[in-house]
């Protein structure tokens, strides 16, 4: 073969080696990512529970505010 064709084949061979190494690295990255996502599940569940509790507390605050305004209105009307 001619030297230019040999150079092209050498470059293609180097590209194949690089792609192979990157594929192995990508597989390792995917494995580590899946492990970390699995470890985050309990944290996500606790955050969802905490969010629910805070929403409930907020709802109680809103309802108590509505009740307070209602009682203030009743007192104001009865004082007239």
C-alpha cells in the first residue's frame, strides 16, 4: 500500500482505540451515576415527606388566619 493509505489506516486505528477507551470510561460513569441515584432515593423520600408536612403547616396557618378574620368580623358586627 501507499504511505498515505497507511497513514489513514493508522489514524483510523487510533480513533478506534480512543473510542474503545471512551466507551469503557462511559460505562464506568453510567455505573457510578446509577449507584448515586439509588443512594439518593431515601433522601428524595424524606424531602417529599418534609414538603408535605410544611404544606400542611401552611394550610393550618391559612385556615387559622381565615378563622381569626371571621371572628374579628363577628366581634366587630356584634359591638355595633
